[in-house]
């Protein structure tokens, strides 16, 4: 492969994609990703520069979602403590 490429494939957790730089492309269209030591059927393939930008955006999105969920979870746990305190007297 002359051009460095990055593949994205389906995954079961948010953002529902994983990615990695392509080491080789198989005859049936599967791609081998060295960092995973596995082959995957890609959803799409991008030049490495675009793939890195997209992977950063997806990682940021995942981190922001986790942060927001943690904030909401903490808020509701605090509300629960207040409710239980009232009835616990």
C-alpha cells in the first residue's frame, strides 16, 4: 500500500465504531489492523489524515458523553439522598 489509510468498522458501544490504520487489505475487502492483531470488514476507509481527524472527534464525543452521564448520575444520586433523608427522620 502506497497511501496510508484508516478503516472504521462497527462496534457495539458508543460511538458504535472502532478504527485503526490499515496494515493490509484482504482479497474479500477485509482489512488487517496491526494494533488489534485482527481483520475487520470496514464500514468505510479514509486517508490517514482524515481518519485521524474523525477518530479524534469520535473520541471527544465519547468522552463528553461519559462526562455528561456522570454529571447527571451524580445529580440524581444527590436528589435520591435528599428524598431518603426526609423519610428517614
